[in-house]
């Protein structure tokens, strides 16, 4: 079984490849607006390796957003948060790992143990559900 950090690096690379093919979604340089797609890719890869992550819909910088306002996604596993698109907020690491209980900047609103594309329909063009077939093909290729 690969480590979750190794899986997260792979998910980041796949998300970057996806971004190259879909630059209209958001801010490609830091993967801005790719958090739902990238987190869904990471969620799927982790499950394939035998992990049981939670897909998180939440908020970044809760002092500027209402706590019920969704503006970010990541996954959590065993009390640790894995975020492959935090670079959009100016973080330098391509894979940000932190304690899930550290809620100063990131606040979880919804947690899913089992998700599919239509669960994330509210993310509009950022929804993994819009690109399900393409993402599945990318996951099989990598």
C-alpha cells in the first residue's frame, strides 16, 4: 500500500494535468478553483489503495466567509487533512498536510465517506461530476 502522502503527490500531478486540459475552470498557476476536482481525485486514489478518507467541503479563512459558505475542498484521514490545492491561497507546498483539528484557517462544513459525481453538483464548472468519465480515464492511465 502506498503512503497517503505519495498518493496525494500523484493526485496533485493528475490535477495539474487536468488543469492543462481545462484552463477555463479557474486559476491554473496555483490550481485555484480546482479543489473539488483535485480532492475528488485524491479521494478516489486513496480509496483504491485501501484507505477510508472523508471528502470535506468547507471554508478557507472562516473570518472572511460565513462558516456555512463552501469555498474549498480537501480530504481527511485519521485526523489529518490533506490538501492538494492549498497553493491557491498562497501556501508553497503542493501537498499541504495538517491536523484536521487545526481549524484556524480551514473549517469543515460537510464530510462524506462515500461520494459520487452528482453529490458535488453545486460546484458548477468546478464539479467533478461534470468530468466524471474523463477523470476516471485519467485515473486509469496513471
